[in-house]
């Protein structure tokens, strides 16, 4: 993981998303100059170092003009990473950024950056000071978390099932080739094992290629910061959704368990795109429909960038001194799986006497260790303005992170890995008859590429399949 | 040429010390306990490195015995044999001496997974190993039973850190001291033997059980975590009672390929080789397994057995209703026994006889020795460092089945490495590690010490990530120079490896230098299918990558530049085909090697380390105590963020230490300068 002198050239969107006019795409590594030449159609000389030039940015394969923007060339060592680097300043729409990222991915030797990779390279080149370095672990943690959530969102859909299915098939292919290599001389490996692998590899390769070609097949990915409203039944979650979108988007009633499925609304908060979801109240229920609702609610919380926990203030202990303890206990009970994403707590205060509301507010301001707590009155909307300010600043922070809620980047990453996967499967076919070890290497590479989307596959897992499918015993 | 000469067995036996009283010394650099595959390689390696070495074994005449199958090598295992040979170990040359049936498995599947294998003559193998050990300088072999391992109390400054001081034998004699002790006690650690419903203590039939003192020291005094595993062996069959005409004949390769890089031929002449036979189990076998299940206590216990070398009982239970392969293997040139590979069993002897008689060629077969099972303790190998030294006990090294592995080759590989490191420690040299990017031995050791075992560990080629680079054909290039540097490779082998390496390099340069248009190539070599749509010139190296091209063909076209290298024609063909893939691997290999070169201090307290790590990650690190950053990245549950935090920590601690050292040096030099201010120049 900690490559000390990576020879790969990496690229990533390094500006945030949301309402922004300009997006910055960064490239770093030895192939940066090649990437620059191919993307702006230079044949010989590179632009003068560190000078902005206005150029047409084109797709190196199709020669189609993608955008007109600024390009900057930073030869090593005078760049952020200390390596040869290029920056593309392009128009900030998702269509343009996706197109540019995909075009970069098609340049040989280029791949999407891993979490924190630019900073890590800068660190390795001695370009960071100690405080920046100390923050590096946290930065990578945050970025991997954001990627994980983003990947989870995609993997829970149809696309995810497709990739998982491919990964499963590839694992079997590899296990069967490996079984044939490691055991067929001594053991009874039935006839036709390799022929079945041949067919699977051929089908898989065709499927992956088709998938890469067919732009319409990918489901529309939800854009924006994912905010999820969660809490116990009848806490007033749907009321909060309706208040926020200023229309009755969800049915509210005093009956516990009114909301059974996830209700989604797209919002604009302070200029940033937000996808707000209202979920079923979290409680154990024997009702099958409600159980499913609770499962979906928990899944949504797991994938969320920001969770809002709604609490009915009448459930607070009458002694305000104990309110903080109660809230942190409540948080643990209702959302036990919550690791430590951004969370906020909203308390409905309508049914409390005003004096107690004030005392509560003072007390909660005093304690630390709790997520931000906002007190709102549903009827008078008192406290709503403060809450919106808090929400807006959270959303803004989240949007500053280019990885958060940006499906385009994940798409570009997936595309690059799928292209590698298809190429590796071609290696299997090329060597199938001449050298099975090199053919198997192809399947292994394909699985590694796919594994970068669906999760890593280790040698032990392959051996497990071998021993399950074959009677190996000499 | 076959370089080994075998002295007559009788002539060397008197050289052996049978009583401690005959020992010339009571102090050795290295003591190796156990005379199996691990022990013999360990003792020989330690002596090669230059340590005065003592090998203690229960019975001298079982040194080098093949206690289970009469064969060596195979897919994955053959890779290990070639690597052990490249490090000047014994088993490759012993195999060439004792082999009676040579074949390269996987011949049609690509050179990276070729599996050199041989059936062995048990007696010849033992003879070779014994004669080799007894003619090794600095090595003494002693018959005796080790009662106790002597260790110091932990140093109060370093809690939990013991140090080995020597051993005490069961005969009540004075202790023998050593800086390093290598334990290779195989299945003898709390071993029990099982046949039917009878159980008896022991590690191998016919041998006395090891003293309980050793187990006590490991478990109670050193606090090592142990687990329990099981294995088994089939009954030996009287050869003339088997009708081999009812089995399928499997002839050996017509030209035996030696295991050793130092041999160009084997002792056994091609036509003297013996065949193997293959037969299949019948439904009657399954019936008898089921009928005798209640009399079979080994199979009823749930101690972990291997999934890949299971007894016939577990094969039948797991995959019922089908026939299983049984190989009938010769035990030696003069032996009248057959080894039925695949029929390992632990049922009562009368049931064993009924079972084998359900298999057609063995209708009237007689059993010479019944099969039996062994259950034994192993030390969880995550408690070892990559030099195979026990982390909490300086000078104690473990190798072989005691670490949870199975197989001769796996044991021999660890033995060699533990012996090498034992010797290096006693001679005050730093420990040596092998990377998984450069060898199967490295893969084996890394898997053991960083992942541990849940079932007996066996080598497979699929365990090696860089299989295309770690081939049986290039083990000498990968390991012999390194082994020479570390001290376990003697000069003749090193010289040979240097000669081979430079010849290969020259030959490849000559192949690169031949550059022709595709049209010319097609005219010269019409049969290999060079496509003519390429405009650029092609080198001889690229032509050799074609499936149907051979080095001989190219040499016949360019005799003046290439014919000098005919000796290496096969190796050159392999190098050419694999070169592009190895080049691709190299970048990844370099990256991993850099991580592995970053060692993590062994005394880090992960619980209180002042870096941002989650509690979960701290626990993982504290438990596994990886010795390098590379090993840490392969731990399950490690996060990228944690690796970066560790990296930063190590990087900055090293930097600080260097600065401190520099400051101290400067201060010292300042002082020196004061002291010898009359000197004109100072050495810097």
C-alpha cells in the first residue's frame, strides 16, 4: 500500500462538487506529460512550466472535444507531489468531469487515485511538514470512509449485484484452473473442468465488454450528500422531512410505524445538492412489512454521509442534568452499528415548558462528546433557523470532499477496473493452450481488478472453493 | 556429472556418538533436536554457515527416514525442493541419489507450474542423508533423548524475553550448552498414535515418545500457545500379494530430470526406473468405512486434519458414492512393499485388511504394517519471527511439523532456514529473512508467521502471488547468490550459479541483438507462424516467445552467436516466454520489498502507541506483532489509514534516531577533537 516510488500515474477530481463553476482534475506521475499531450493534442513541445493555457480538451480515442479549459504543466520536482503533474481546470458539470475522467483513464499507464494518494506521494517526496503528515492518516481514513459509503450505495443496487455475480463466477473460474494446476496430476479432477472455465471466461468477457459499451445500462446514480433521518418510532422523523422540504412529502400521523419504506427527497441546502431520506422508525416488530422497513432504514443509515437522529423530547429524563447521558445511551441503543459518521441530534420541544427548554439548551451546550444537538419546535419552528445553519455547514464540509456523493468519480474508477478486467481475461484466452500458468495469471489479474470494486479475494478463499468442489486427497 | 560418492553404510556408523560421554565438547554453537527432514537440513545448514553443530536424535538409524510416502517433490513441493537445493540443502541431491521413478508433473501446463517429482528408495534416501551429515565438517550426531530445554528467566528489563542456554538429556548427564537450539520434533510433541480404538503415546510407530519435559518448557515456562492437529499414514502392502495387472500402469519419464542444479543425471539409469500403478476404490470400500466407523476413534475426534491429504474415511464421508484414486507406489529397488497413496486409514487392522481387499488388484493382498493416525501438538507459528526464532525466546528456533506444516519439503525448507538463522545468531550475525516475492520458502514462512495455521499447511503454487517469476527453473538465479552471501551456500555451487547466470545473460543479449524484419523471419523460420503485418523489426527474443519456436531453431540459423549456449536452450525458451510477465510483476515486487524492508521495532507497545489507531487495529497489531510494514499490510482487519499511521511513526522515529545518533557522534567527535587537537586530520 505505501508505495515509495509508484510508477503508476494517478488522476482524480480534486475540487468539490455542488454549485461550482470550475472543477480541477489533477494528474501526477511519470505519464503526466503523455496525458497532457494526448488530451490537448500537443505533438512536440510541452507548455511552459506553471503557466495557465487555454486549450480544447479532447478525448484521445474519439478525438471528440470534451471541454475548453485551462491546462497547467508542473514538471518534477516543483509540484504538489514532487512528481510530474498536470492540472485541468474544466467546467464544473458532472457530464464534463465524467467525460474528462474517463478519457484520462483510457491513456496507458493511468489509473484513478486511491484514497489520499496525492497527499501520500507528496509526503514521500518530502513536500509536507510534520503537522500535515500527522493528518494524513485521518485524511485517508475519511477518504476511504467516503469511498466505502459511496461504493456501498452503488453495490446495494442492481449494478452491485451484477459485479458481485461476476466476481463470484471469476472466483470459481480461478479456483477450477488452480485445482487443475495444483491437483490434476494426482487427483481425480473430472473431465471438462477447463472447458467449462473456457466458456465462463468467454461469456464473462463478452458481458464486461458489453457493459462498458452500453452507456444506458448503468442505473442513474443518486447525486449529492446523503442525509438520513432516523430514530425510534413516532419520534417525529417525517415531520422533520416535511418541515425541511416545506411540503407534506411524507404522511405524518400520531400512529407509531406510519412510515414503512424510505421516502426520498432531493433538496438544495445552501447551494449544495442533498438527498434527504426519511426512514421507518427503528423498533423490533413482528410485522413483516415493518421489519423490512427497519432493515432498509438501517441499511440507509449505514450508507449515509450524515445521519439526523430525531428524539421526542418528552422521553428525556425530567432532570436536565441527566439529559446528555440519556442522549448518548439512546444513540447507542437506536443506532448501535453507527461507527462515527457525521451525526446530529434533533429534539422536538413542543411538549416541554419553555423554562425547561432553556435549561436543557444550557445544559447541552455545557457537555462535550455528543454530536450537535438542536432543539426545534414543530409548531412555531423555533430553533429551525439555528438547525439549518448547523446542517448547512455540515453539508458544506461534506461537499468540500470531492469523493463524497460524487458518483462520477466512482464511475470512472469502476470503468478503469472493468477495462483492466476485460484485458486480463483476454490474456487467459491467449495463453490457454500454450501455458496454463500464464492463462491462470490472466484470471487472477481479472479478479484483482474486479476485486478493487467488490472487495479483495485472497488465496485462502480460492483454496476453499477448490476443496469444496473437488475431492482432493492423495 | 553426479558428484556424490556414497561410502558403505558400515564404514560411517562408528563415527556417530552413541553416548554423551564420547562427545568431544559440551558446548556447541547450535543444537538441532530431531533427525527428520527439518532437523537434517537445519544441522547441515548450520554447519555450512560455520557453526559447531550438534544433532541430537532418538535413533541414529532413523535419521533421514521417510516416515510416510516414499516420494519427493510434486507441484509446489517440487518448487520447494529446487529452492532448498539452490540454497545448497540436502534433499534435492538425496532425491537424485535415491529416486527410482522420475517425472515432471504438469508438463503440459507451463514451466512456472512444472512439478519435478520422484518415487524414492527409502533405504537409499536414508543412506545418502546419513553419509552426507557424517561427512559434514563441524557437525556431530548424537543419539539421545532430550529431556529439557534450558532457558533463562526473563531479563527484568525486557519482560517475557527468555534466552536459550542449552539442553539436558534424559540419561541424566550434564547439560550441553548452545547459543541456538533448533527444535524439529515433528509429531512427537504430546503425540498419540491411533489404530481402531487403541491409543498409545508416540509420534511414529516403533519409536519411543518424546519426554514430557520439552512440552512442559514450551507450554508452561515459555507460555507458548499450542494447538492440536492430526495426520495419518496408510497400511504398507506386501508387493507379491498384489495383482498389478489389474491396475493401470504409469511409467516414469523416459529421461529422468534431476532435482539438483548440481546434477546433470540421476543415480538411477532411465531403464532401471520402476513404474507406479493406479487403481480406484469400489462401493465395498465405502461400506467398510461406514461399518467400522464406531470402532474408529481417530476419525470421531474433531482435531483438525488436512483437507488435501485426508484419510480414506474422510474422503468417503465427504464425497460419498464415487470412486477415489489409489496410487500403488514402489518403496524401493529391493523392497517387497507397496505404498497405497490415498488409503491413509485408522480403522482396526482387521477392517483395514477387509477394506483393501475390496479393491480389485488387492483382492488377496496382505498388510505388512497397518495404517495409523497421529495427533500431536504444534506451536502456533504466529509466535515466530521470519527467521523462525520464537519471538519471546532468543536463540530458540522451530521448524517442520512443530509449526503446523505437513510434508517433507515444507519441513526441509523451514529446517534449512532455521538452521541458517540459528548459526547466524550464534556467530553474532543479523537474522536473515526470505521475501514471498523471491521464493516459495518465503511464501511458506510468511504465511506461517503472519497468518498462522488452522489445518496442516501444505504448499500449493496458488499460494504464490508471483508464480510466474518464482519458477522451478530459475531457483538458482533467485537464491544461490543470496545464500552464498548469507553463508549457507558453499563455493562450488556459487561458482556454478555465477557461470549459469552470466551465460544466460550473454545469451539473452545475443538474442536481443538479432533484429530482423518479419518478412526475413518468415523466410528463415517458416513453421513458427510469425505474422507479417508488423512493420517494426523483431528480435530473436521476441521470436522465441512464439509457441512453436525453440532456441535450437534459432541457434541453427545463427550458429556463430548462439550455438555456445545450447546447454541452456530450455531455460532460454522459458525466460523468453515469461519475460514480459515478470517485467510486469517486478514493479509490484519492488513495492512490496520496500515495505518489507521497513522493519517495525519488535518492542513497540501497540496499546499505548501515540498515533491515531483504532482499538481494533491496536489489538490486531499487538496480537500479530508483524516484523515489517509489509507483513502488517497483509494482516486481516488492517486499514489503509492504520498503515499510513504506522509508516509515519516508523519513518519519523528512524529519522529522530538518526539525528540523535548524528548529534551524539558530533558531540563525541567534538570531544575527540579536544582530546587530540594536535592531530592534523581526523578520520570522519
